[in-house]
């Protein structure tokens, strides 16, 4: 199983569509066996779901995320835990131990510029 976390300086990054890096954890038998940092290549929103699918991600842990990105993740069968804050490592350990609580679904609440939506 592979778990990706929107990542910035050890923490869960709070805007899926603007994340520059994912911290990817490979897990077998409830133990982390490999960790790597994957660049988002400056992709945005729904295109990031495709990047995760290409990297064979099973679970995404993130902060804020919009409805279109949620739809794209569902299309690829990627399980989502949104609204998560704090340490990326702690979030993954909580997931592995069945203690990560889903905080919210679509919670993209940043201010959009004119002609911008989270579906781009």
C-alpha cells in the first residue's frame, strides 16, 4: 500500500491544489518500509490526482481540497482523508493504526481569483 501526504516542512500541507511535494510512504504489514518525496511538478488540482494514480497511491492525506479534486481522486479509487493538520509522519502512523479521523470532505476555502475554480 502507498500513502501520500501533501507535504511542506514536515507538516501536512493545507491546500491540495498548490502542494509542491508529496511525502509517499510504502506500507506492508502495518509497517513503513520506504519513504520518498515526490514533486508535484507544479501541476494543479485535478491533474494532481492523475499524478497520484501514476505513482500507484492508495490513500491521500491532505488539508484543504476542493470538490473537483475529490471527484478525480474517487475516479482513480484513491481513498481520501481531508482536513488533516499537523505532522505528516504522525498522520500516517495514525492511519496505519486505525486512528486517523476524517475531519471534512470538500473544504477548499481559500479565496479564488476571478475566473478561477478548483477544477482547473
